[in-house]
């Protein structure tokens, strides 16, 4: 049914307008008591075997919504209603900003992919913090807060910019993510270099600790799939050195060559970050490399090209305690989470592992043993 609706309606609409329309429907459903109960019962059935503990939180399962869909924390209940086990909001910047000029979001339908150059359009960390503080949740869930650099802030002032957002948002975050990997803010990816990343992560950690004194707010960093292997190793080592809680692998890619893209070449050459199925292989490769480097010392979150339960299962076997999706939601529709959860539960039952925690990193460990 959704595939027909997508072909007849959404596919013919501007992608950003379609996103806002779907967003309004989700928020409306979540505000309607009887309707939201019915929708949650249909789309978010729970599987006890998928219960997951990560980042100091107990979750119904490992499958969450990646940052970028709910930039301003306006639909957390709606996305939980649809079955996401955690919701990562943002990316949020210290100052409000409109993002890049439109048109800035493109569908590559034959490739089941998206290109975006949104540019961190958001209401700013003060407004988002106020919205989170006023939130009266209908559904209990884990909320991650993804923070980035304000575009107009020079690179040498980036640390202070991130600290401002941290001081405003840490209180309301179940975990914090430092985003240094979007390709749509000039100079941002330079911060992935460890000589820049070390002082940034140290400052954010200190800001979170002095802002929230009654608990430790887990801190993660989100990296790009375009990093060289040596740089991935360096980030992994730095994360362990600094006592970081986790790494999210990966963000979108600026690569186009070698991905087998079949969409209109005029679309393919649009600038911005490519997400969806074409980044699947590289994101999985980065995740496996990270797990081989850090093992169980920190939490890894796998994201990038996850379309179905098999993709999510492979990320777990490669070392991800949590997995996230976004782009495939556009193509799969509201029953996506239900299908992923059902498929994951079936794979776990048919595996040699008793729990998901036992499966985390199993394929990497087996590969090491065989070598």
C-alpha cells in the first residue's frame, strides 16, 4: 500500500515538501490519544528478546532513528509511536540557522538513496532546549541530541560553539553526539583530525559534566565513511583514550564513483551528502574496523544504508550495539520498524546466540579467531 502511495504522491512531490507533509501527519497522529494508541499497537509491537542495554539505558530494541529527520525535537513521540527504539534529534547548532538555499534535498529512487545539502537548518540550541524542557512525553524513549557547528562560526572558534550547545542541551539528553562529519558545513570535517578532535571532545565532556552533576551524560562522536583507514584507527584510539562512550559510524558520503549509481546523472552530480543503500558497504566496513580496534570498550552505533532486518543484523554481528536508519524510511514507509523488529527477532532465534548482546561483534571475533 505504501509503495503505491509513494509512487503516486510522494515521488511526484518536492522531497523537502513531502518530508514536511509526512512530518505533520506523524505529529498529528501522536497528538490524538485514541489514534496514537492504535498506531503504536500496530506499528510498534514489542519483542522481549530484542531488549537492549546501551549507554546506561534500557531500550525495547536496538533500532533507532538517525539524526536529521527530527532536527528540532518536535516529533519524538511520533517517531516512537512508529516503532523507533530511540530517537536522535538534531543536528542542533548554537545559533539558529536556515540552512542552505533550496533546492537541497534530492531522491535517487533507482538507487534507494538521498542526497542532501540541508546545512544544519534548525531552531538553535536555546529553542530546542526549551522545547525539550517543556516536553510531556506520551511514550517513554531514549533521546539522543546531536550537536554541530554553526556555519558562520570560524573553525578556530568551533569548540566554544559546541560548548554553548552542550551547556544548553546536556540536561535534556540521554546521550550527546558531537557531529564533525557532515559535508554540508564548510570546514566541519576538518574537525575529525585528532589534533582538532581531542580538544573539542575534551571541552564538550567537561561542559556536560559541569552542567549535569547528578549523572553522567554519555558522549559519542559521529564520523564520516570517507575517512582513510588510518584516520578511523586514530579516532578509535582517541575515543578510548578520552573515555568516550561511543562512536556512530557513519554519516553521509561525498563519494559518487564506484557506488554503482544508476540514477539520472544530473541528480548524482548534485553536491551534498549521499545516504541510503549506496553507502551500505563502506559503512559496514568502517564499523567492522572500529570494532576490531575497540572491541567492547565503547559502544558502537551502526548507521548508513540500513534498509531491512538483514542489514541491521549484519551491523550487530559487525559490532554495533545499536543501529539507526533514516533514508530507507522514506522508501519503506510506516511499517518499516515493525518489519525490522520482526526480522531481527527471527534472526536471533535462528542464531547460536541467546541474546543480542552475545551477537554484537560476533562475526569480527570469529574472523580474528580463524586468522
